[in-house]
C-alpha cells in the first residue's frame, strides 16, 4: 500500500547556481522517481537559499545602476521568482524521468503562499542573512533609505537580515490537495513558501521574511494528512556528539528522546536543529505519522526502514 509522502529537499539537492541546478535536478528526479515507482504519492518542497540570494543581489545591483528607473524588489517577490525557476527545472526533470520509466503522471509546480503571524517574535529580532555583502557605507545607506536591518558578518562585510517566522498555514493547500488526488506529483512551498499575512479584508501582504522550508514542509504534510515527512540533508543519519570521537548515529527516536537531545543542545541551530524539530512536530501531530531524516539518494531505502533516522511515536 503506497504512502503519501512530503519530501523536503535541502539546498545540496539543487546546486548553487543555474548550471549546477540543471545537473542536480536530474539526480534529484531519479531519487524521487524511485519512490513514485514504488507506488507512493509524493509532494516536494525545497530550499532556495543560494537562488533567492542570487535574485536579491541581482535586483539590488539593478536598482543601484539606475535608481530612478528601477525600484527595490520586495523579498516576497524574490521568493516567488525562485519558486518559479526552481520548479521549472525540477518539474521538467521529474517529468522526463517518469516518462523514461513508462510512468504517465502529471507534474506541477504551485506558486505557494504561506501565512505567518505578523506578531511572531521573530519580526522583532531578524537573524536570517540574505543578499550580497555591503560596505559599511552601503549598509548605512540601506538602513537610512529602506529601513533594512543589517549586521556585520564575520569581517566579510555587512548583510541584510530578515525575520524567519513560523509558518501557520498553506494558502494554496486545497489546490495542492486536488492535484495530488488527481495523480499529480506536486512541487510546492519552495523556499519555505512566500511569507504573507492578512491585512484588510482578504488581502494578503508579502512579508520581508523567509520561512524555514523544513517547518513549512511539516505544516504542509499535516494539512495534506501525509503518512510520512522525509527531510533530506547532507548526512545519512542524525547523530549525537557530532564531530566528536564518541559520535553516535541514530536509527530510531521517540519524541521523548528527540526532545531530550534538543534540550541537551545536541543539534546545531540553523543546521540539524530545525530538521529534528520539524520532524518531531510531524511525528507528534497524528497517529501513525513518521518522519525520516536521511540523504537524498537513500530516500527509498529510508522509507523501507533500511537506513536514515526515523522519529515516530
């Protein structure tokens, strides 16, 4: 019996620029097609760190070149752009791989908005660096002209920082569900989704923020009533005492064990911590739900219980 699986692709699955991405998506498509060939329904989310940074930097340079002609591009629009061009490559690679295997199945990218709470404490303390490095003078001008929050980044210059609020719900979830239930492979919540919040009436306003794609994938998996959330990363399994002689690789975690390791500071913030937190939330969100953290090329074996770290009740 096939499972409904939401996959969260890490940046390593997409490369750092367009030529790398076009190569990387072919390998990614093969790993995803392996799961589809096994009879599973698959919904794909992905990161966009290098891509949205590249878009933001390009838009900034364009504005600098002729500030009277070009206006600054909102971050939410940059996220939308990244969803479109990553989805374009990913859905074409998947379509080709599936057809090569004789699998007739539609593949679609959904431009996805994700609601956030404008009162989220993250907006009071922006920490997520984006865009290109600036000199001190450029940074001061951006603060004065655009109200940016900037920080000095390890002696390499100054960068803009934005909030990373928690996702609340997926705006296009009904569309995503309808596509899944009509036998489509769906790419959604790219880069964690376009962060929006409701203002007057039904108007959705883009927020100057980025959403962690693992947390967004967790919310989407819950709203789609998925059986499994797979968070793909650069290691085959989660470890405690990582980087130390007594490193221990983990096969199975109960929620209580995961919570204790989080409390003990075993997982690095901005790296493995959000992945374990998102996996834990999904595993606790309903009976029979399992989260898996593993390598892209090990996804099929992970679903079969042969590798990876599983978090389940």
